[in-house]
C-alpha cells in the first residue's frame, strides 16, 4: 500500500484546511495518510517516509514561518535522495513573493536530492470554490505518481 506523511504548518487554519483536501485526494487513490501539524511532528518519523506532502503558509516577504523552521532545518541536513514530495501552500498575493515559503522548500528539497513530483500548488489565503477541487485533484495526482 502507498503511504504518505502529510505535514503542514498553519497559523490561521488556511493551510490545515488545504491539507484536509490534499488528504481527501490521496485517500481517493487508496493512499494511507499520516497527517501531522508541524508543531507535533517528529522530523525523524516524517523523513522516514518515502512519500512526503508538505503544506506551509508564507510569513512576511516570502519566509518560512517560525513554526516550520525546525522541520525545514532538519530536512536541510538530510539526504533526501529517493524521496518524493508534494508541496502546497497558502499565501497572500499582496506580497511580492507569493507563497515564497513553498519556493524555499522546493529549492532545499532539490538541493538535498529529493524529487518534487508535481508542480507546487499555491493557494490565495484559503481554498474556495474551484480551488477546493484543484486541491483535492492535486492530492490525487500525487497519489497517482508515487510508488
């Protein structure tokens, strides 16, 4: 059975809401999901998975939020070769670096040898309307591509 560790950072609840839809898409594909708030996550446990979905909101001008920094730094020190990732995030287009934290994660994952399987999903504030369907479909697409 395919398994995914789904870890997310949320402050206002927007990214957790998006994580719920990512999980829904994965479950539709028969994928087993371990969903964890980054504040409760054990990075060794999360990084033991071959398939990892990461949701993060962006703080300030494109920064990784403080509550996700420890997890980010643990990943930065880990060989991610052979690991497959899905990235998604929430942000505000009022900032020049919209969902910049997602970009920071993608750059770091690539540098550490991991593979971002599909293009990251960036969501304005909280998924609504068609964005809900897109978010579910994003999870399902990841479920189709992973081993």
